[in-house]
């Protein structure tokens, strides 16, 4: 499978700032990836530092003065990457409650709703269906500070909110779960996308309660406890305004079918 992804950010930097961009695809081999990153401040090229983060992710760090910043990224990915081994540290880390996936607050609910299902494939299907039927996907309906509990109470959200609630419920049932930021061919409306991953039989399996894109076409950008680890843009020290953002993700040929009864790993 050949997948082509790109993104563009148009940013007004209003004060001396440190920007952390997380838009490059992860670098797990042996998938073949060709890519290009262009960053311009007031029309002049600048070179951010590339920093490796867990699970093959990369961030690009830029200290920028006030001005007009344009970021363009594109990549072509041929084939699929090999999944790195799961460590005990991964299992422990992704069982813990986190800022936006407050599993400790959902234990009673999770045990009542999913009693008797164990920690297997049936649980993944049940949690995905439960979240998908109780939440309405509505663009712009949530705040960047909303966690899984806020989403559950509101009954609506965007992809990161769906992922946070899935992750929180699974962790509440002692199943390691995490959030992955991805490029998603077939997604409508097109944007950066977020899905959950659950550890089952030694492999991370994709759980996407939105059902908005075929799981086998997804391209991993970043992986972490929740959106705090996977945001496409973070800013420190100064102010900025994101003036424009667009994302593109396609596959050569027809999109693959997505049988929700099958397990799919993101690689």
C-alpha cells in the first residue's frame, strides 16, 4: 500500500516562542518513507531541531521570534512498518490514569457496563460500540482541556474525545490502552485524527469508535498517554494564532475495506 500525506500550518507568532511541531510520520522501519519539511518565518527558511520521542515519534522544535510562520510537510509511505516489541514499561505506563483519560474516575461505570467480558477481543468491540453509540461526533463541540469524563457528560466530541473515553474505559478494566495521532486516508472532514490502541495478546490493536476512516490505511504520527503527548502543535513562552490548517491523506487506488470484527494493528 502506498499512502501519501501532507499538512500545512499558517501561524502568526506574536511573541518570542518555542513551538513544538508533531506532524511528521513516525520512523519505524522497514516501511519506505520519503518526506519533506519546509518551515519559513516571514518568507525565510528556518531549520527546527528534530527530536526523537517514544514509539518512533519525532517532534520538531523551533524557537521563533514574532512573525508569519508557514509550515509544510509531505510524505509518501510505501509498505508497512514492523511493530516494535512491547515492553513491561509500556504495559505499566498505559495502565495508569492520565490527564485526559481519567480511568480512575470510571472504574465503577466500566465494571458495571462490561461485566463478564474479560480482557479480550469481545471487550474491545463492546467498548468501541458503547462509546460510538453514546457520543455524537460534532466538530468544534469540545474544548482542548476536556477529558474523558467531560466527554461522557457532554455526550459529544471530536476524535480525540472518542479516543480518550475508549482509553479511559479500557484502563479502568485493567487493559493497557493509549492514544495515537494519525494521518487518516478516507477521513471526512479531513484533519489530523486520533484513535485508541489497546494491548491484546502482545500487540497494540486499533480501536476507533468514530468509524470515520479504515484502520489499515492509518499512518502513525505520535503515540502517548493522551492528547498531552500527541498534539500536533504546542507553544511555550509566547503567544501565537493558528491562522490556517489543512491536512491531506490518500492511498493509491481504492481505500481498503474495514471489517470492524477484525483486529487491526497500526504500523
